[in-house]
C-alpha cells in the first residue's frame, strides 16, 4: 500500500469512527422510532409534487433536471428511486441527499418533523463537556448574527455605513437578508458588552473569536466592519468575515474568524449551504474567490456558486464539493498574477478525480463586477463559450512566457505532465496525454514515460524512466493481467440477484428436508446462506458482503424482516443499495431463462431459478480461483519454488474437480 492509499484508508477509518460515535449519541430505540414513523410519501412530498400511479407515486426528480417524471416513491416498501439519475433510498437517505445533511442531522430533522423527542445515550463527562462547548459556541455565533443584522437595519450608523455599502455594491434587500449580512458598530466593545448583558459567557465569546481578550480588557474583533456570516453545510453559523469601513490603513481590509472548535477554514466553503441544492440539481459547481463574488452570482440566480473565501483551495474543500458533484468550473478574474498563484488549486481538483474546467474573465473584471454588469443569461453564456480544460488554460497562460524558447517550452510540457499524472482515472489520463501530445507536438510515448516516472517517484519507487520500447512480457505477467480483469464485476449480477432474493423472499419456505425421521422446513434465506457457507464464499462486492454477514447473524431472530431491516440500516450506502435492488426487477441472464416467464412472478420462478443462480455464482467464483491458481503456479515456476508449486497444483486439481461437478450440475459441456 503506497503512502497516499494509506492516508486515504486512515481517513475513511477516521470518518467511520466519527459516524459510529455520533450514531451512538442517539438512542437506538429513538432511531427505530424515527424510521417507523417517517412516511416516505409525506417526507418526499414536502419537496416534490407527486402524482399517484398504481400503488406508487411519480414526480420529477429533485436531484437532476428532467421534464418527464422518472422519480418513483413506494410507500409500501418505504423507498424512493429515480430511474433517470439512479438515486434511491429511504426517508433518511432522501433528507441526507436533498438537504445535504449527515446521517445524525437527517435523523434529527425527521424527529423534529414528527415531534419525536430525541433520547440520547448517556455520555461520559468528557463527551458531555465537548458537546456542550460546541453547542454553546454555536449559540454565541447565532446571537452574533442577530446582533449584526439588527445593527445594520435598525441603527443610524448601520444604515448609513453598512446598508449604504451593500446597496452601493449592487445588492438588493432580499439578498442582504438571505445571506444574513450585518454590521458591527465602530465601538470598542459594542457587541461584547451586549452579549455579556444577555448572559453569554465571556469564555465562548473569546473562543469563537468574536471577542479579543487583552491587557486593555475585552474588545470586538470586527468593530467598524460589514459582516458576512459563514455557514456550514447544515446552515449553522460557524464563523464571520468582516470588511473594514474606515480608512484605517493599519487594519486588514478583510478579517476572518480564527480557527476554533466549530470553524476550520480549510474545510469550509462560503455559500455552500445556499448552493448545495443547486449544485446537485445542475451537477456543477462554480468556484469563485470572495464573499461578494458568491453573493452577486446568487442574486443573478446562479446559485450553484461557492467561494474558497480568499484562501488557497484545500483538499478538504474539494472533497466537500465532491459530495455534491464531480464537475467544477473555476472562475478567475482578469488578474494574471492571481491566476498563476491559483494553478495549484487546479492540480488538487484533478488529484481528487473531479472534472475541472477553467474560465478567465475579461481583464479588469471579477465575478462580482461581471455579474453586476451582465444578465444571468449573459454570464452563463460567457462561461459556456469561454470555459476550457486545464491543458488549454495552462498552455495559453504559460506559452506567453515561454515564447519560442525550447527550454521554457520543455518546462511547460513538464508542468502539464505533472498535472496529468495526478489524475487517478487511467482513461481520463490517456485522453489528456493524446491532447497534450497533439497540441505540444510531442510523442505520446515520451509523455507516458514521464508520467510513469513521476508516479513512481510519488509512490516511493525507483525513479528510473521506462524504456521507449516496452519489452516483451513474460507469460506470467500476461496471465496476471488476465486474472485481474476477471474481477468483482464478473459476479455482480449473481450477487445482486441473491441479495434481492434474500430481501424479498428470505423468509419463504423453499423446500422440506427430512432428518432422523423429522421434517424440517428450509427457507429461501437459509438455503442461500447455507449454500454459500458450505464453500466458505463471501460475496466480492463489499456492500453485498456486509448484507450477507448481517443477514446470517440475524435471519433466525424472531421478528426479523429483511427488507425493513436493511432499508432502515444506519449505513446510508447500504440502505440506498437495498432500495435500488428492491425498486425494480433485474433482467435475468439468458442462462436462467425459463419458458413462458412473461406471466409468471419472481416468486413463482424461485424453484427453477434460484438453484441455477447459486450454482452459476459458484462456477464463476471457481473460475476466478482457477485463474489465481494459474498465476501462482507460474510464479512458483519462475522462482523455482517446487514445494509451493506442488501445493498450488493440488489446489488447482481440487478446483478442477469442483468445476467439473458444477458443469455437470448445470448440464454444460466442458
């Protein structure tokens, strides 16, 4: 495992830990009550106009643009499914996706809707203190916004200085109120004194950064500034930005809240709360630099716009965008120096696997001024006409410096190749290599060798370049590549069908079995689980494997209803997969076709299809094991390890016998 993979693995483990930690804060009985109470039709109909069609309801999907409704809600199953974009899940999944909330936040949202009191598990003293401190800081920031808004609209100073500034910048009152813009008066401790009088603790005023504590006492960090509240994805106010309104040249033009328990600048995007729904709907995010850039775009109706708030773009910010869309358009102003300084951000976006486009505005313009002087249609048309991929953008920008100097042109090519090497997807990389080779008049093999060298250095391997002519591969290498191609997707259909049968028909009787004079009923679920356990087979798809394991642990429990259990699963990915599997019958492979199936239900076909599916699945797994055994045999031959070679030949012989038996069972010819 290379260093990057290790960090990504630890990152996932960390967030799984957080997921479990926060889930434990809500009592499991309360979670079940929320799932039992939340009606999928009631929840979805708050956001989507639904029309009854048979036993289900249909409407236009809220997650992508469509004119003909392909979004289906099934009250009987408690799930939703869009046959256009593929999104699906239960009521909790829907709120998570639509409102861009975490699992726990979605549970709380539904609890509030149905007036369910949240019963939380008893926390330790340290956990209680940390939770209390975070909530106290959020209460303080919420009061601060109320104070600044009140000062803006209801004081002479706020109206003349703050409101006058916003209106002069072209913002209308509706936009000012939407973003909660405010004003902090030009008084030493105006906000601090008010907050203390209201009973807010000094400790939390200081920890949020709203108040500064010094030898001269307490004073306001943002005095004499117009205020921009910063919200997290759920809409909670976690920080502020302030622009100075005086001519004090010693003070910074813009000032931001310091890092705190609730605010981490590198993980925050300004405007994300107001933009999230539009980003999902348009499947694109416009990335700008400053507060007013975002606000002016939103005022024009271009709401899928966020800002890095003047900081260099970070990996955490990019991953926040990736939760909503894989398409990013970065909009730069006409300042060439600023554009060059921001090129690192493009590389970060590429490395995270997003599709990045770049737009440079006319010289002297920034997103704020450009939006103010153009209609929404004109802004979007300009972006569409002028956005380009990063290769054209970098080439145009850097070629101006390189001119005809061959050394500088070589540096430019190297710079572009470094960016291409960051792209995780092989196909995308190859497309960019072809484009670069054509545009820069360089042979593709040279670029591929340089990319291989860069990626090897990054992964800590030898930096020696590959030879231009690739040597003829040994048979063992060829077999290995062939084996890798026979991956999890080879069994995806069978595994999906087996999971579907477990969920839909798991408790139905499949056949009767006699043992020691007694007759036992074997259910569909017991048959599938025992057949896989007999050969120690765990499903290759990791999510299916989790369902298989949990099913095996629970299927004998009284009152266990598989579909209900997994639709309400605390892991949103599992519940979404289950909703997807249950939402429509999957096409059966030709090898499972039974005559006259057009008028027969899945349940009626169980006896004919299920044994074939199980045996076919086993056959595919055996074939994969045979490929792996062939690889190991050739490896042992190359190494001259005769002892291990004999072991693998015995294993291969056993696998061949099993394969022969399955072939006979499936009535095939070897």
